[in-house]
């Protein structure tokens, strides 16, 4: 498995944790622990992996900055749209990408490309174009 594939798996796993967070508002550390203990061992696939410490830190720090990150996403949306109106998977993908960009976790172009590619897998048919357009505004 290449480094790029592993990085994508970590991002997908992180997006699933953000999805769970937005659905339940449970503590992120509990979500990560549950994901790694209950999801990964039984669904280990091309998508789900155990996190490295850097991704665990990204997840918990991003939640600490949740209000600011959501405000940044809202600033990208057209009038009348808010973060809460977006499909849950798109919220998680955008939140992950904006968190990575805000926290300078990786190169901006790589982050955007990964968000678009992941959106092609999990979002509605052409939603990746919308996500790409939003992230290109940054």
C-alpha cells in the first residue's frame, strides 16, 4: 500500500469520526476510541484504519475550533445556506478539509484533491464539484 493510499484511508476514517460527531455530538476522544475498537477490526477495508497520533490530534483540535471552522465554511456558502443544511457526509468532508487547511496539516492542494476524491466515493453523484468549488474559494 502506498503512502498516498494510507493517507486517504486515514482521512476517510477521520471523516467518518466527524460524521459521527455531527450526528451525536459525543466526545471526540470517545468517538475515536469506539471507531478504533468497534469499527476498524470488523470493517478493516480499503477505507477504515486505526489513526496515528497526528490524526488523533487533528480530530480533537478541530473540534476545539469547531465554531471557527464552521464559520469559515459558512462564509464560503451562498446566501441562505448554512453548514447545518448540507448533507451530513458533505459537512464531514468539508469540516475535515477546512480543519486540515486551517491547522496547516498538509499542503492545501493535496487536501483539496483528497476532499474531492473522497467526495466522489461517498457524496451524491456530482457533489464533488460543489465541494471543489467551495474549497477553491479559500
